């Protein structure tokens, strides 16, 4: 419980569902722009793709994104053996970050962030950008709370686009030395998550 640590308790601000959906939509659009030169990127219209088809594609991806996030939370909660506070914001107006979930365990704040991507290039764009924002929040903490912060980054590879899971894992490993805070990485494909959900 965050009440066990007064410092983190003072930083807690529950985020709204509206802000959560906006964040996901922004990420979808950001990935589309960043990978605009790839083949058939999400959200990029062409002479053969109408705006209605574009909106439908985005809606379908958003639906898979939200479903994947729920499954990941269930998988991690079962593995760790505790429940999470969902959609929670830490920090001040100047330096804050809204995590998908968080929990206190053994005196440490464990934050969970879920990202779903369609292309390995998004590791260097969307995911790196998110880690940089988390680093800004972490840097704003005093030394003692910094040592109590842990992050689990769960990345879901949208199987519909068929990027190589191994490539994504390799690029994430390359990012890790760039940041001073500790974080663990889990990579799933959307198909893997669907199977886990069916087995639950």
C-alpha cells in the first residue's frame, strides 16, 4: 500500500480514464508518424485507403491495445502475487508520469508500463521517448526514493504486423544502458497473450 511510504503517497494522483485513452491514442498516432516510411504503417492514408478505413484500422488497433494491456496486468499480477493500483500518476505538475499500474512491495515502488507496437523501429522512437519521460520523473526524486523505484516495461508486439519479437528484445537491451533507473523488460506477442488469456 502506498500509505506505507509517506513520500510516494504524497506524489500519488489517480489519472482519469480520459487521459489514459488520450495517451494511447497519442502513442498510436506517434508510432504512425515515426514509421511513416515503412510498408503500410498504421494511420497512414494513401490513394487506396480512405479516411474511413484509416479510422477503422486505428479503432481495431486501439481495441487490441486495450485488450493486451488487461491481459498483461493479469499475467504480471499473478506472477508477482499482488494486486496493482491502475492508471496512476506520480509527481508534480513540472515532472510527472502516468503509469499504467504501480504497487509497493518490500519498501520499493514498482511501476508498470505497457506499450504495444507494430514495428521494431518503435523501440527507438515511441518506447525510448517514454523511457526518457520516466527518467525525467525519476531524476526529480530525492536520492533515497530514487533507490526505491523499479520499473517493469511490458512490450506487446502486434502479431498482425509480424515484426520479429527477437529484434524487439535486442533493441530494448540496447536501450537499457542509456538510463540510470532500474527496469525489467517483458516482451509478448499479441498471439501469446491471447493464448494466456484462453488458458486463464
